[in-house]
């Protein structure tokens, strides 16, 4: 069974594939009774994207995909927290940020050590395989 879809067409002329609202053949974005709300949602969405980019640029935030990116965020949070008035909450936050940073550095160190061990094992394996081939000749 095919689900219901919005009866409106998109700006490009293709049929809208969104699910319509109850008792109406249109989705939220195309229903005449929600036009003002949809326009406001579009406006806020654009503002949010611009704000997100601006803040990311100000703080040098590039993401959380690497240890360095995560450490950068922790460092920025620590600097911003240090600027606050001294309080128990501030000190707890700084302690937690320090703990997070230490775990990130420790994990990064372990990754480096594992990579080194893997390369040594691979080199030994290649050397052993080459010696076995010489024995066979």
C-alpha cells in the first residue's frame, strides 16, 4: 500500500513527496492554513544556518571527527570557562574539561602506539615471509 503524499508541486515542478497533514491534501509546507508558520520556519532556518557558520568561524570550530577537533573544542570551552567569575560550578566544569582532555590525549597516544606496533609487526611478517621463500629455493 502506498502512503499518502502532498498534492502540491515543488518549485521545480515535481510533485511534493512529503506526507500531508491530517484531513488536508497538503503537507505543512504547502498547506494554505500553515503558510505563515512555514514562512517563519524557513526564515528561522536560514538565520540558524548563518548563526551556526558565524559562531563556528569565531571559535575556529571545524567539527568533532578527529581527536584534534575534539581537543580544540575542549580548549575553547576551557578558555571561555576560565573567563567566568570563580565559582564551584566553574571549577567543576574546568575539572571535567581537564578530565576529558586527558582522556583524549591518552586515547590519541594509544592510537599512535598501536599504529607503530602494527607497522613493526607488518615489517617482521614481510621479513619472515621473504626468508621462508629463500628457504624454499
